[in-house]
C-alpha cells in the first residue's frame, strides 16, 4: 500500500508540500499523460472518468479509506491500493483524485447538453464549513475549511480572498477578518476593520491597492419610534471603509448620515450584541466601483441601490425602494415591471455599457407577491428618472436571503440562488438566451443549510490549475 499525502507531481518528478509524503500510481509508463481508462473501487469516483476531465474526487470517511485505483495505458492495466485520509490526493499523469472530507456538502451536478455547455472557468462559493473553487464539473479543485464562510472572490490573479469566520447577520466582536491567500507565494494575509467588527458581505480592491469593505458599526440614540423601536434605538449601521494593504483606515462613509432610516426603510430586523438590541434597518450587502470612482452600494432593508460620490460622500442617485431621499439625490423608479421592481436585493454591479445588474431575492417577511427570485439587468434613463429591465432570468421560488448575479463578457451569466427553501441548487449558469446549461446543488447536514452566499465565476486564466490543486485544504 502507498500512504498518500497532499502532493504536486509532474512528468519529471514530484515535490511535496511541507512535509507531506509523496505518492503517485507507479510501476508502468504513461507516455504524455495517455490514460485510456481510470477507475476506482472501494469508493465512488466522481465524476465518471473521461479522458478530457482531469479532476475527480471520492467522498471519504474520517480516518483511513482504502481504494484500488485501476489504470489502463498503452494496452496494459495495473491496479494499486491506496490508504487515504481526508484531503489526500492521488495523481495519475495529469489526473487527480481528491479524498474529499465527509463534512463537505454533497455535490449534485445537472447538465443540459441539448442546450449547451458552460464556458470554462471556476466557481467561487461557500457553503457550510468550506469555501471552494469548483470546476464546471462541480469538482472542488481548491477548498479551505472555515467556521462560517463569507464573501469569496479573486481580486487578483492567483489570489483568493474570503472571510472564514463570519458572524451573521451582524458581527459583535473583533473576530471576523478577511483572509487574502496568495496561492503563488504560499502566503495568506489578514485584513480587519480597525475600528468596528468586520462585516462578511464584501471585499473589493481599488486600483491603488487599497481595499473597500463594510464594518458593523453601532450608531446609538436614533429615533425609530415610527418603526416601533422607540425614540432611543441602537442601529446596526452601514459603514464603508477604505483600508490600505496594511489595514490602516483611509476613508469611510456612514449610511445613517446619508440615508433616511425611517423614510427609506422597507424591512427591519433585530439582532443582539450582548444585552443590546440592534435594529438592522439598512443592511448594506455589496459595493461595486464605478467608471468615475463612484460606488454602487446595495442596501437590502431599503430595497434600494445607491450611487455614492466618493469625493463628497453624497448620494448621487437612488434606484428602487421608496422615493424618500436624505441627500436630495435623483430618484430612479423601475418601470414596466409586473412585479413593481426588486426587493431585498443583493450583488448590484456596473456593466461596461452603463447598465447595472443585481440579484432580486424577491420575498420574505410578508413582502412576497407571487414573484420569483431573478437575475436582472437594468438600463438607466437618468433624464426620465427610470430604469427598465432589458434582460432577466427567473428562479423557481423566492430567495430567503443571500444570492448573486453576474453577466460575463462571453455571454453567459451565473446566478447564485442564496437560500431557497427546500431547493438545494446553489448556482445556475445560463447562456445569452437564458438557456440553463448547468446547475450545481449542495446537500448539507442539519448544522449548515445548503446554500452559498455568492457564486462568482472567474476565467481559467485567473487561477492557475496547478496552484489550486497544490494549495487546497492547507
């Protein structure tokens, strides 16, 4: 038997990661990676072997797992037996078989070959105790354990950022922090708000190398009597912070200074911070950077999107929600929509053509009107003060919370469905005609719901395949 550890092997040799032992299927030549067949007994190989699929996994139990790997090459078949523990890997030429931990969500993949195939790339997701980069076969090529994952993204080539210890819905201590993993350098740096708990919803990188994120600041003594919370309420505020790479505060913006909490609110929830009740009346959940350095910010509990002038801090225009404004900004209403606009939305983004996209959760807490969660592209007419839907894709039900929607230059779009009650699908890729080409689902244990906060797709050129394999579960 061979005891297999995390490894990186190539045609001319192998180099172990840290002190892990190195092993591969040996004893016969495999010229230029020509594998005619590959199979596993003892555990189930996923997906089924195909010459064009390079990454596979078997679901392992805790402790030792014994598998027989059978390989046919150049007319010869050889079988080797391996004893694996979770996170181990076996390599056969260019093919990898990962021993996936037992608490990783059970992955389901539905393809629609009659409609097309997804474009190449990696899906960055989080679910339960893991953040992961999945290939278009649903295989976790890279993953990391977390206590509760937040936003996962790749803001630079071969760099993955994520928040491994999110506190939902509002952080109450200094524990949460973003990890920025440089896969090529083999290093990870931490980014934490210097003056308030770090919020899990967003991390963006500016052209100058600084970062934008939310911080969970408490604003005391706010009159929310009209909302039923008294004249001396404590608000879970929306604070945007710009930090330099060393974590120093460069710039900040506070939502309650620019948003009329009472007049613009469309939903309030409360959370506890120690013995203090916090009213979550704004709930910002995404930041995007505009063409003139403005910021596009989504606020879930006002069901509105705001464009912020960074130079002055004032809001330039507001889209959706109530027509009430505090900065006197222009108001844009969604028109010609049978569902009267979006609500409880996430993931508002600029497109190069001036349109914006967002994920419309469309429901929860009595706001349901029979509509469905959907990804939207909206064209803005600032002169008319309107926004019209120019492209949309619907889900099967309302989303309780979370979610994302991105349109990509190759014409495909990816929807992260957030939390759909009773529906384990976490993401769908559709083509330019909204044909469903791929669905990936997660089934989780009772500790974690089957969901992902976002599903972001990056091209294969963004993340080196070899580095993803080599740095998984480190």
